[in-house]
DNA sequence: ATTTTCCCCTGCCGGC
DNA sequence: TGCCGGCAGGGGAAAA
């Protein structure tokens, strides 16, 4: 699933290619992608606009257009954003949802098997910032993301730390894969209440988040199933998972078998020795 | 206000 | 072999 490292990989590949290009044609084939806005309206708003920059915020990809217009895209589960050369005359990709044809003949193809991916056109910097600030919190790879920031975000939270990490308003860009990896790196059990982590644990978690994400970017993302970069190539992070998807295998740190459990409603991989389970604290203890 | 549950959607997988 | 229920999961809405 595209999380921060996957989206960042795509952004880095595409940013220099699209900067300064104009959208010559726009086609939205799937109304679900732009819902509730009609595809024709989105096409009209994109056609003729010049792409000034391609940015990322959490898992969102943002194309800044001229006239203070912004195209905000989310790949969700199975979305891909492919870069196709003008001379590439292979048949259209399966599950094609959107096609942007640039003035140099290149095409940007948004494909999405599961159809969860979205795109929204937002006019004006202020509305864009509102849209984003309602959805995403601090950028974990920004220098401003310090252990103190993480500690403040976690303060008072009773939710399991895994649910906390998956909440995009707490920390931006962390999904199921990198949450597992970060928690294992930090030696913290996913069901520990976020607000009850000690300072030392917050610092380990901070480091775990940053290092897991950075490694993911270095490896061009994780391609378990559908994820491909903008060239259609797989990442290699899936070959370096420390804990994710390793159920039954020995923990790389202690040798105990990795267990798969459920946390925050998501499949979660954990080493019961390296990530000690929280002591269940009761509110009312029946005799 | 925060946390939990349900739902969107499609392909895959195990069971019968 | 083939059908089918169950599952996966990001995020948003609704419910608790």
C-alpha cells in the first residue's frame, strides 16, 4: 500500500518531469475518483493549466498549478501514478482511472484496481491548507518533527499506539507497514496506550518512525502487491521488512517466532519478547 | 472530544 | 472444477 515512502518515491521521480509542463488534455474515466465532483468538471479545471511543482504531504500528492489551483491526489490502497513516454504505444493500462496528457506528449496515468484512490481540485492556497490541515499532522521527516512533537501528540491519548500512528492527524504518512516496522524498531508493543509511553520509549519510537520511513525511501518503497513507482517498477523494501509479514519466522533480534495479531483493526506483526505486551489495566475489577 | 465501527471496492484465497 | 463467503486495508462518515 502506498505510504509515505512510496508516495515520496513517486514524487521524486515525477517532480522534475512535470515541472513547467502544461496539461494539454485531462480525462477522468471513473466518477468515483473525483466524486462528488463530476469528471467533466475536473477535466475542465485541469485542461490548460501549467504544473508548477509536485509536492507531498503525508500520503497526499499535490500538483501545484498556475492560477493558484491545486490537484490533490491520494493513491489509497492500490493506486499507481505512471509516467508514460509519448512514443509508448502499449495498450492502456488495466484499471485506468485518469489520464493527463502533457504538452510534451508524456502521459500521467492514475490506475487503481480497488478504486479507493481520489483526486480533488482546490482553488486557492488557503483552501488547500485548510483541506490538508484537517487531514494530516506533522511530517515525520521534517526537521521540526522532534521527540517533543511526538510526545505532545501522544500526551493523554488512550488509543493503542498503533492506532495512534495510523491516525494521519497525529503523524502524517505512516500506514500499516511502517507502523509495524517503527514499533518493532522501538521495541514497543502496538497495543500500548500511546499516552502511557515513557520518555525513553517516545524517543525510541521517534527514531523508529524516522528510520523506517527513510529506509523505505532508500529502497524505493515496498511492493507487496500492487505498488509500483511511476516507471512501473517495484520497490525493494518488502525484502527488508524487519517484522511486517514475517509471521512464523524467527524474530531477527531474539529468535522467537513472529506473531500476527490484530491491532487497530489491522493485521499487525509483533515479537512478544522484543515488544512486551502491555499489562491490561482494568477500570472495574470484578471480584 | 476521542475512540470505535462500518463502509467503500475488487481480487485473491480457502473451504466445500 | 467452480462457486462463494471472508478478508485485506486508508480514510471518511457515522456511531458509541
